[in-house]
C-alpha cells in the first residue's frame, strides 16, 4: 500500500470544517480538478453511505464509486474510492489549533504493480500538488465564507 498526506491550518472551527468536508457533494467546490459527486440515496451521511463521482482529469472522465467508512464528528471523516486507477482510502482528521483547525488528509492507495509504477511516476508532478491545491482551495472557500 502507498500512503501520502497533506495538511493545512484553517481559521475555522473543527465543527464547521468537519461539516463542510463530510458533505461529499461539496468536494467539487474545492477539488483541484473538476469533480461532481452525487449520493446514491437520500440517507444522511453515515458509514456505508455510497456516492457516484465523475472527475475530469487531463481531458478524461474518471468515474468512481465512493463509500463513507467513518464519521466521527468533529475529529475524523473517511471514505473509500474505487476507480480505474486503483482503490483509495481518504482520511481527514480535524484538530483544534491556534483558534482554528489543522486539517490533515491522508490517502492510502491499494494498487496493482502497474498502477503503483504509474503512481510513483505521477506522484511528485500530479498527485501531491493536486492534494495540496485542494486543501488551499478548501481553506480559501471556508475562510472566505466567514467574511461574506
């Protein structure tokens, strides 16, 4: 398995940050690539809830199935994604820090040998920069909404 993490400080409370991040339908608002996510049922957010997504990556549409795996407000939120590039577990942790929240996003990939080789090739140029950009966009989105 391959794991990488990025983190950022937000000037928002853990509760506010958790509520926004745990709503998967809003991830397209701060994703580094165009992304649409829709729930497969009207059920509230809970472990086991499933979603379908479509991401636009370098001119290609990548469709995926997402399943919430953990909802521990306001400290942890996790979901699993499976698409043609592999299986990924996303874990967000939210820790109070300096009057705001330290958000850490850890992504663990379960990849075949070919997928793993491709991953290591694109990680420094695509994967990590996109993960960092997404957290910067999250920060801007949440902090901007507090001032308007």
